[in-house]
C-alpha cells in the first residue's frame, strides 16, 4: 500500500524569493512523486516575498503538479507565512497522512504542525533547513531569547516518533545542541547536473570573473567578499552579484561598494532563474559563497554541477571542495578570501570545473535523496506499527 506523505512548509515553489530551500524541497517532492510507493501532498501558503502582496498565483486548491502530486496553497494574511487557512486545512490533511514532513523552524506552521501531529499520533520528519545551525553558530543571529523560547515549546509538543532531518554532520551537531534528545538523520540535498553546458571562455582578457549567487542577507557574508575584492591584487577582476533581498540591506551593500572604490568592478544583476541562471554560470570563472552559516548551501552544488569552481567559507559544510580538487574551503574573512582568489586564478579552472561536475554526478542525485528519505518515512511508520501491537 502506498505511503501517504504530507509536506508542510511556510512557502513552496515558485516562491523562489525565499532561496535555496524552495528549490531543494521542490526537487525532493518531484523525486518522491516518481516512487510508486508514495502518495504526496504539500500544504503551504501563497507567500512569495516579504510583502503581503507578493503571492504565488493560485488558480485552484489543490493545484496538481505535472508529476502528479497536489499542492494546497493557503492565503497568507500577514507576516512571512501567517495563514488561518493553513490551520483549517492542516487537521484533515494530517489525519489523512501516514507521515508528516515539516520544513522550517521559526515560522508560523511549525508549532501547530508539531502539536497536531502529537495529538493525532502521527510521526514527523522535521527539516530545520539550517535555521538551528545558524542560531547556534552565528553571533549575529537575531532574537536569540525568543528563539530559545520557541525551541522549548517545540520540545514540549513534538511527537515521540520524530526524526530531525539535517543535510550535514555539522548541521546535525549544531541542531542537536538546540534540540537535545532528538534523533537525527543526515541526508544531503541533491543537485541537477546538466548533461551539456553552454559554451564558455575562461578568464576572457585575462580577467577573473567572480560570481555570488543567492539571497542577499547579512548572514551570507557578502560584505567580506566585497572587502576581499577591494584587497585583491588584480584590479581587473569583476564581481557579479545575482540575487535579491531586503531593499535596505541591498542599499547598504551598494554603499559598501562605493566606499571601497570598486564600483567599476561590481555589478548587481538581480534575481535569476532558469535559462538566465544557466547563462550566469557560463559567464563565471569562480563562485564565492562567504556565508557565516549554511546547513547545506545548494548554490555551491549548483555551481559545481555547472562546472564552476567554488570558494566556500568554513561556515558551510563543504570541506570536500579541497579533497575533491574542485575548489577551496576557507576562513570567512576578507584576507583569506582575497588570498584564495589569487590562488585559484593561477590554476586550471577548467580542470577544477570538470572535477566538480564528476563529484556532483556521483554523490548528489535527487533520485538517491528521495529513496533515502522514503526509507526514513518507512522506518517511522514501522516503529508506530510496532508500538501499537
């Protein structure tokens, strides 16, 4: 009999404003929907950005995707994902399910989902998507006392049969420090590796083309990258910044660029997706991810899948960049980033890029991720069955 899985998340594709977790949850859902042993539904809001008017266009509820699963988009009325309609639909959908997979941490659906699952005795897989790790590790994390209270409530209401899904050993350690006594399973995200790439020329005119791609937010460490560029000894190097974020923060970044005197080297390209993202990767010699904290960092996997070498900070769980010979895992400070840019400039970028693609093909298939996640769902339901005998 197929396993009935309900995903509950504050936002869902095409709400790409919210960054990497939107893409990874979409790909996981598509992978699960391919399995004959799974029936999948998604409960979410129509939140597509910071303003209440930023909404996913919904023609009917539920909406059926091309892979056959249903998505219930509920109207967001305020905040990031506050939706009374989601609460109304939550109870019958949880009752329908065999396993609930909750995505998100300090968001509106989290506590109601955990409480409803406890009352209805439904097992939970909980994916915090790096929020616990960031709160534990990053000194700049906001609202620490409020988050501590939030976590305490979660520990009170979470069902006994629950597993914390994390994407790296680093995220596991940090998350369990916030939610002790929980079980955790490490399953990394996957990535789509294109079979062919757009034509490219490395170091055109001898200039290194650096890219940052992702959400523009303080925890991403972009200021360190800008300072590194200011200290980099090749004044012909360029930095393309792809992404969107809070307008006030983006304005601050632009002021930083002017203050460092690198206006001619830095271009803010805005949000890209689909074919525009493919083109962006084809016009980069190296991707730099200077985040203070990442549970996974899907943009790192995407860059490698497109043959772009990566420099990632030690706030990301990507030490394999060094061992796989496709980039560098470095301290997140301007001097370290600048020195590594000088180092990567002297290497064969094409060889680094080819090794990155090979690594992604071998280790980060979405079909593999979906099968591993389905095994966790099965283990949870088997545990519930054994307890009820």
